[in-house]
């Protein structure tokens, strides 16, 4: 059977499949619904220092072949998070990653430190929320993104991944800045900003009007980001993310330059989708005589 193990800059994962943040709740609670056996890691919903109430409803809406969400990173705050889930991190059946979010670099660092002490295997830095200092998302500003990653790097010794936005004007410049600041890998990408309207009611689909667009239509956009960053920074490990539904999608991300591939929105249609995707990935590798999935990274003709 094909060896599914991959490495993110020396950090080994038993499978290239990662469950994306915000789509498997705290991981610990989702584990009661679906097994995490097909995955190499699963990322908990982003958490901040203080509780964030999130945006008012409606917060999720189908839009074309994808989905809009404007949840506003609702979360209970790091104290409640650790109280509620900390003790079970070791029994989720998968390596759990934490996801830190904040409005200032120091807040990200504080959350990251607590997540690491709670036992997560790596930390994603969710750079898609606005920087209180300028109002612009950290992920669109190389200097601000790097400052956050440097603060987190200072605080923890586990691997740190910077989750970037496809809205960035120059994704390679942002990836280079966070890598220099100490990110061990980048996650490409978070949702793309989008909006939709109900023309009968003459209302926006989301209370906040603009939200994040995810699902299959995001795939070519995220693949472009993966390809550009892999070409510009070939040593920087990448977790590809956006619109993955099948094993073929995973192969496509690996060939574009990813070392691991995250599954997000597909969990809402089918919480056990990882099992099918893993089977399809193994089938593809068998048919193409690929003995190690890691050899597919960047393997285009
Ligand atoms: C409902 C929902 C909530 C999300 N919450 C988070 C979050 O808390 N932190 C984060 O980094 N990404 C979050 N994401 C983004 C996903 O992790 C993923 O990057 C994005 O949806 C693209 O992948 P997909 O097309 O497979 O869903 C969320 C996505 C959705 C759909």
C-alpha cells in the first residue's frame, strides 16, 4: 500500500489529509460524529483571548457551487476553550492543531502559548481577521502578518503555520514575510471574500453582507496561490486548502506544490468525507504506481 506519511518541514503527519479549522468544531467534539483515522491532523476552530460573540444571523448561505459564511469567528475565549476541551486533546484519535486569532500580535501569542500548553501538535495563525491598528486583515499586509508570526514564534516551540488569504495582492510576498518571521509552513488558503443577495427579498445573504466564500469554486484560486508560493519559495512547506471534495483534488494540490491538503466545507455535506477521500487517494496512487504520496509534491511535468 502507498505510504501516506508526509512531512511539513520535519514535522511528520501519518496522512496528508488535514481537517480545516472551523469545519470540525473543536475536533474533540467532532470525534464523536466521525473518526479522524483518515487524517494526519485536525485543526480546531480559531480561538481568541476573550470570548468573541460572532456576527448576527444569517451567518451561512449556499452561493453557487460554494458557501458563504460570516460567522465572525465566534468562540468562547481561550480560558473556556482550555477548560472545556484541553483534557481531551490527547484522545481525539488524531493530532490536534490549535488555531489562534486576535486583533493584536500579543493576543495571538497569548492564545498560542495556552494552546501549546494544552497539548496541541502545531498552531495555525489565522491571519484573516482585521488588525485593530489599521482595520486591514493581517493577511493582506506583509509587515503586520510577519509581526504576528514573530510574536507567536517567540511564544511557542511547536510548529507554527501561517494561514493566508487568497485576497492578498502578492501572496508570495506575504508568504516570504511570514517564513522569515519564523513560520514553519503556510496554509493556502482561507476563504476568499464574497457576497450574495436574495433578489426576492432584496436582502444580503449574510447579515454582515461580506463574508468568506469556500467550497469548490475556491479551488482554482487556492491552487494558483499554492503554485505561485511553491514556485517562488520551494523550500517552504504548504498545506493546500480550498474546495477539496475528492482524492483527485488532493493529488492536484500536491502536484501544485502542497505537502498536505486540508478539507473544509465538504465536512458540512458529509462529516465522514475524509474516509472516502483517503480511499480515492490510495486508489489513484495504486493506479499510477506511486509508492509514497510525498513524492507527488510539486511533481508536475
Ligand atoms: C463555516 C466555516 C467556518 C470557518 N472557520 C474558520 C476558522 O475559525 N479559522 C480558520 O482559520 N478558518 C476557518 N474557515 C476556513 C476553512 O478552514 C478553509 O480555509 C476554507 O473554508 C477553504 O476550504 P474549503 O473550501 O475546503 O472549505 C471556516 C470555513 C467555514 C466554511
